[in-house]
C-alpha cells in the first residue's frame, strides 16, 4: 500500500499542474522555482519543497529597500537644496519677534533680563609738572570702578497701528564695591576739564586776560586732583561758578553729570510688524530723524538700534548698525567669527577700523571732521560740537585701532584687541544679544594757548582721562530658554539631512542584500529539469 494512499497517477499530475501555475505567475524571476509535490492523503496535504511565499517576500524586501532608498535620497536632496525647513523656521521667527504686548520680544525689550555692568578705568597722571614743561605724560591705569546698570523702557506707547513704539530709557547706576578695585572716594590726578573748556571758550576774546588772571588767583591750572565719584557724577566747579558773568555755563561738571537716574532722550522705534529687519530700529530720537552736529547727511543719519536688541535672522554678510548718544553718531559692526555663549551659538560682530578712520581711508567720515576739514587722525572722534564745546575726543581704550602717534604720545598706553575692542555677540536666529561690551575712551585735546600761561610748554596731544566698559552677558535662565528654541529649530532644519542619511542606510542594506542573493547557491532546479524528475517518479517510488 502507498504511503499517501489513493491513485498515484493523480499524485503525479497534480504537481505538474501546480508547477505550470508557478511558472506562469513568476516566470519573470522565478523560472527556477521549486516544484511543489502536493500529494493528498485523505484530507491531509504535504508540501515537499521550500515555501514560494518566502522567496517572494525576500525579493520584495530587497527591491523595496532599493526603491525607498532612491525616493528618500531624491526627497532629502530636494528639501536641502530648496531649504524648505530653514525658510519655515525663519518665517515663523520673523512673525513672532515683534514688539507688541504679550510677546517674549517685547518683554525683553521693556525689561532686559541680563544684568548690565558699567566699569570705569581712570588714567592717573604721575608727572604733571614735567608735562607742562614739554615732556610726555606718564599715566597709570586704575580701576575698575564697577556699577550695576538698570535701564528699563518706560512711558511706552504704541503708534501707527502698532508699527512704531515710543519709549524712554532711564539709566540708573548702583556702585558695586565687591566688583571694584577702589572706592568712589579715591583721588585721581588728571586734566581739569572745566578749566580747559573755559580756556578754549574764552581764548581770543576781550575777557581772556581777566579769566586768566582769575585762574591764577585761585590756583586753577590744566591739571588737578578729583574724587572718582565727583569726576563721574558731578561736582560744583569753582571756576565755572566764577565766570558766570562772562559765559553762561552750568556751574557743575561731571563726565556722567545728570545721567544717573535720567534718560538720554525720547526714542521712537519700529516694531518690526511691517518688516522684520526694522525690529527695534530707531525711527526718531528727541523728535528728529537725523542729527545736526555734523557736516554731511550721511554722518548725521540716525541708523540702527540702541544696541540692546537686533532683528531676527541675521546673516554673516550684513552690517549691524547702532546709534550711540554717547558718541553722538551711528556706527556699524561686521561679522568676525562664530561664538558660543552659555551653550547658545552666536555670531560675533565688531566695528571695523574704518568706522573711525580718517577721510583718506574712509571718505564717508569727512563729515565728522570738526570744524570742517580739521581731522585729527584715524581712531579718534571729536565730539566737542555735541558736548557744549568741551574739547572732548572719543576713541577706543588705549587708542586701540588709532594712529600709532597717539599711543606713542602717552607713556602707559598698551592697546590690545581682547581688552579694548567693542564686541557684539548675537544669536543669528532670534537676534537676541548673548554678550556685549561697549568700550569707549574719553580724552581731552591739549595744546598751548597763548593767552593762558597755565598751559606752559605743553605738547599738543590727546590726553586720556578714562575709559568705560559697558558689558552684558545673557543670564542662565534666558540662555536655557533660548537654547531650547535654537535646538528645536536645528532639529527641524536638519530633517532633510536626516532623510538623506536614512536613504543612504537603506542603499547600503539594498547593496548587501543584492550581493548575498547573487552569491547564494542555487538551491532550485530549472523548471524543465524539475518536470523531468517528476515525470520519472513512479507510484512505487512514492510508496
């Protein structure tokens, strides 16, 4: 009796029929498919060869991986080239960074969270008598005298359907003894700025000799000793009080006189609602859209922000403009390098040397020569026209980036980039200030004045009085919030590269599977050979 029972003829015909079916369905790739000898024994069925469905599944996986690899690579490259996700992020940030009630940008604008510190360094003159005899001055830097600066925006009022906002920014300074080297009672020997100013204002006038005699009688000369606190915040000057009959001037003087607890004027800013690049840009200052101190329109232009914030989506090729009421002008900064501040990526911008270069190097600065055509040299700015006639000259600390002549004229000047350069570190996505340092030096122009013997044989020079370092560093809480925003944006922006990476991985898998399929031993016989084998089977062989 046979093992399967039943007719052996039917058992032979059945696999031939099924083999024909296999060939007709999968002849494009499975010509060598195993012939299933499906023999029946009652109601039971037995398959004597490997499953065809597994072969089909493996082939589908191989070719599916190849097709998906190509699709992912095409999609990823297309998204990367069109920067679709970068544009999506940029547009979202542009819409959100607007000065209007309820936005994070307005909250930071109105009450800047990072602490701001103002450091003052004075130059103490050690050889005043020798300077009056024609020698070079020798100065020693003392300080810093550090103050915490508070500068909220007050009297905020929106204008023109929220496209502009008006505000004042009163600044308050609180002395920080733990961050200072010395006290406000320290005595500094330096230029007597009120005396020099009076001499400049009265020279070649009919009462010049009277003022000179008055100064001699009171023992007032070019140099004097002063308290740090008085030099900064003001004191009643005896000479200014005596000359009120000749010149109407405030009888108090201080480098920051009337600047503690007061604002520097009324500002109108653009909110960025109409154009994201106008975010926090100054439209008017004290009711004017331009200045009137300089001789050209370009030099009188009020351009940029107040330096506390900048527009979002900043590129490395653009210039960041800042208006400084202390300098009485607008300046700009250019990209220098990438930085990281408290883990947040940023761009560093610095003012190039061309900003304060003389007109031979930068013709656009011709308007800053006061009076017209009287240019002192590169690295200096004569601001006497906006400082009530006082012969004040502004520069970078230690005459950094100025002509070497000014450095050599004073013993004790040691300019270096790290300590004396103004820097602005901003997050390019949001425009938020990460770290900043405004470094400016106050100098006085000294020379012999014929009608005043007090000037002696003094050299013509630019004498350094003090320099300030107004610095800010983003606080940790703000840095964490900003880091989360930037990290999320980076993930979204890198989606195309993630897709490309997955596509490359699938491509590797596809190649490996194809190689394995090509090198695997042929475990099946050709269809014709299978048919011959089956035909040779006899009912006895199956028993």
